[in-house]
C-alpha cells in the first residue's frame, strides 16, 4: 500500500507539489494524470525517495526513505538511465545483487517477456530508446517489488511492448501489488485503472474511483478536460 | 536578422547575470596577469633577447593556428544546436549568416584559450623574457589568428561539405605546409650551425628562437603574416610592418569575400551534427557525462562480466568492470594517464627552462600541474556520476555503505596514479625513495579530498547549475589543498627550511585531517542530495 500525506515540495520559489495527499491500496492500479508541469514527476520522485519534501510518504506503513521501504519499491524513471558500458544482462545482474535477490531465473524470464534475450550482450549505449526503456522496466521488476511506480512508461515502446506492459499491469494487480502510473495519456490506462488522481498546478485537483456505481458521474476523460481547462472539482 | 540574434543573446545574458560578471572578473584578472607578467621580466635577471621573444611569439601563434584551423575544418558546420537548425536554418537567414552564427561556439573556446595564455604571462616572461608589448602582441596576434584561422577552416568544411576527397586533400595540404615549414626551418638552422650537436647545444630556447625568427616562420600562412606586423614594430622595420598590414588586410578581405560570394551548402551535415549534439545533451540529462560518453565510444564487451558484489559492494565491482572495459586494467583511469603524460611533458619542459640547478623549483611546478589536473579527474570522478542515476538513491542499503562502496572503487586507480606521481617527482627532482613515498601518500590524500569536495558540492552548489558547480568545486578543492600546505610552509619558514619530504608529509597529514572532516559531512550525503 502506498500512502502520500500532505506532501509539499518547493524548488526555490516554485511550488511543485502543494499539500498532495492520496493513497493506493494493495491490488490497485493508481494513475496520476495531469498536463505537463502539473507536478506528477515531482511527486513520483518524492515517493521514490529521490527528493526532499515536507509531509509523509509510506510504503506498506513504513517511511519511504527507510531501507525496508526501498526494498519494496520498483521504479521505472521517465528517462531510462542505463550504464553505458554495462550489458543488458549485467544491468539486471547489478540490480539483483544490489537488492540481494537469490532467484537468478527471474532476470531471464523478464528479458524473455520483453524480447530482450537476443540483446543480452548489448551495452547500454548500443540500445535504442525503446530498448533502454524495456531494460529499465526489467530492472524495476527484477527484485519483485510490492509497490511498482511507473513514470510515463509507454514513451518509446513499440506496440508489442505496450501490449506486454498493459498485461503486466493486470498481472501485478492480480498478484496484489500496488501500482502507480504517471501519464498524461488517458487512453493508455483506461482499461485497468482503479483510482485516478488528476493533478493540476502541483495539487490533486480531483480523485476518481473506477468502481463507482453512480452512472451519472463524468468519465475520466471528461473530468480530466474539465479540470485542465480551468474548473477544479471533486468527483 | 542580426538584431533578432542579438536580442536572443541579450535575453540569454539577462537570465544568466553571473556570466558577464564572471567574464569581467576574468578579463580584469587577465589584465592583472599580463601586468604582473611584464613586471616579472623587468624584475628577473632574464636578459631580453628580441630574437627569442619574436621567435617564441611566432612559434606559439603557429601552433595555435594549426589547432584552430583544424578545428574549423573538422567541425565548421558542427557549432549548431537543434534550436539553430529549427529557427535559423528554416528561417529567413542566408546560409552565410548562419555560418557566422556557428563561430559563436568557437568564440568561447578562443576566449578561454586567450585567458589561459594571459594567465601564463609570468611563465612566458620568465621563459622568453617577454615584456608588456610582447605579451600584448602575443594576445592580439593570437586573437586575430584564431578568428581568421577558424573562419577559413569552417568555410572550407562547409564548402566541401559533401566531398570527403576534397577535405582530405585540404588536410594533406595543411600537413604538407607544416612538414615543409619544420623541414626548411631545421635545414636553415643546420646550415647556420653546422651540426646536429651544435643545434642540440642551443637548447629549447635557442631552437625556438632560431625557428620562430627565421624566414619560413614569416611566410607561414596566417600566423606568420599577422606576426609580421609586430616583427616590424619590434625591429623598427617599416618593410615588415607594411607588408604585415597589407597581407593581413588582404587576408581579412579574402575571407569576407569568400563568405559573401561563394555558395555554401552545409545544412545537411549541420543538421546531422546538431542531432548528435542534442543526443549528447539528452545523455547528459540522463546522467551520462559527455566526457565519459566520449571515452566510452570505443569500449567493447570482453570476456569479463559482473560476478561479484552483494548489496552495496556491487557498486565497487561494477566500477571495476567498467574500468576494465575502458582500459583493459581495472586500476587504470585513461583520463588520469593522459594527464600524467601531460604532467610529464610539462615537467620535461620546466626541467629545461628552470635548469638542473634548481630541482626543487621543477618539483613545485610539476606538483602544481599534477594537483591541478587531478582536481579535474577526481573532482568529477565516477562516484559523482552515480548521483545522475536513481540507483544509488534507491538501492536498499545504508547511505554511508553505498558511498564507501563507490569511493573504494577508485582506490586502485588512485594508488596507481599516486605511484606514478611519486616516481615523476623522484625523476625530476633527482630525489630518493622517501620523497617518492611522501608524494604518493600526499596525492592519495588529495585525490580523496577532491572526490569528497566534488560530492559535497552536489549538496551545496547543485542549484547553481553545472558550469558553476564544476568551477566552484574545483576552486574549493584547490583552496583546501592550499590550506593543507600552510602548516608545512610555516614549519619550513620557522625552522629555516625543511626537506621536500617533510613538507609533503605534513601536507599529507593536514590534508588527511581535512579529508576526514569532509568524510564526516559526506557520510549521509546520498540521503540529502536530490535526484532532479
């Protein structure tokens, strides 16, 4: 479970996140929606312990900056940050050893799933952007985290990889993992989201649940455009 | 067109006010260095030798021309960004005007080189007996040579854009001019001195004087023609002066005419290189430093792979693996070796210039050079690059453990490099093993000090931007090393002089204390630095 409570992040005079609070339960796929500059990446980085902020973020009830919490997080950054002279297989081996994962087969399973087995010996610098993104995805999953955070995961992926990734989201959900996806492309998440937080100007402008029984409620699309075009509303 | 460009530059400068301020400070510092340099020649017992001064000015200018012309020829169309391609090339600007824009990039390099030259005024004055007029002539002559040399090189690059054969022929011609110049100069020197031994006996200064002031140097394209003006002024020779002025003006007119009259089509290669530049920028944003990317270009996967490390220690073994791939041996840092070669060359030169009578002075000069270069190598080492990727922050280990794992990966290369430094000091100073060991220990301490200053700068100066951060961390590192030497120098002054080994040992001890304090501050750095 991921709980974000009253998180505020300032860059000099710019308020990137203003008192942001939301939570995602186990077995739920949460999405962070919002236009460019809404503060999605900032909150994602804060959750991953990459930024300093005020407020509280907990991973399964533990402070996100603790070692125990770090062990439970998997993160796919917006821009893949691979090591130039490490091969694809070595990237996964590096993460496996760093996270002290005994299971050596998982890396190969992930590589096979994302069609990277034939690229195992390619170095980071030799991969295309899409391939780098796939390696980044595998690195985030190699230690079998219980909370997986994706920052714009579809960017640069080919249709097959997008299909595989969508399937992966569903599987993670079925396994009871907590999934958070940040994106500004609503159509990519419409099939499997459980809770959507729409960000605007560093704040959560609206929160919408997918299992709402109220048929009069606006669709996620409608709500998003209503908010981003100027009106803030609780759904 | 021009006003739009100037507007953009003005807006850029308004956003970065520190740039003009820093430029003003740098300019004032350069003037000060020229002034102190000219004082040095007056105060010292170096006898002014006009032939040597003119010769040295010519040789320096010829070397500068060679470098800048080749830069223009190799990358004339490369000085464009994607913004230039999108706005200028697609906009209502002529290709010739856009080509001038590209020179903005090289102007920065020229300014930096001239500033470094100004900072070397004292050394140049002591070596060649330059007075204030010589220094000003050297700076102005080099400035003009760089501008015209780059303009000519980049024009040829653009003109022969899609003709590799033609570019190769231009390069062959360029090398031929240099070879002929060196051959004829040495032939003349041989003719006037009669034997190789007699030439050797002249020493470096004598050879520079002989080559630089001979007729071939006066005919050397660009550099020789431009320097004829000062040769005329210095020798009060109106013929040289007039010929120099006429040829230089003709050269300027020719280059302007080439730019105005010739059709140049270079957009395709400019776009390709702008894309390369954009990719490099993106790589830098993602954490891959440009210099590292260049070093990594030729790296290939070998038989070795990642088989060691568990938890934080995997950082150490990953660094070893990357080092092995880059240089075959995990304890060799290519950049460090390159800088050691530069230090050795500098040491050889200083040994000749300062002379065998004062090995301590040579040691000091070599030591300063080695420390300055190591500030660059280790101030921006691989541990700092780790902070450009999320892994060091996210891996579930104690911050101090991860930091130590990264730092310990640099131990083998620091040890190897420090042994080289010790050996060099022993060689140049004709000193014993004690001095070598003290030097090596001191360099180990200073290298770690540079690394820690670099790391702490991430916390203190990160918000100031990359350029200022690098500048401040380097200055801070040098400052702390100066502080390390103060107690040793006080001991030396009070006791009326102590051995070099003692000075280095005391500096190493004080440096170790400072490094220890920095280590305490840096211990939990990973938890405090932000990954932006």
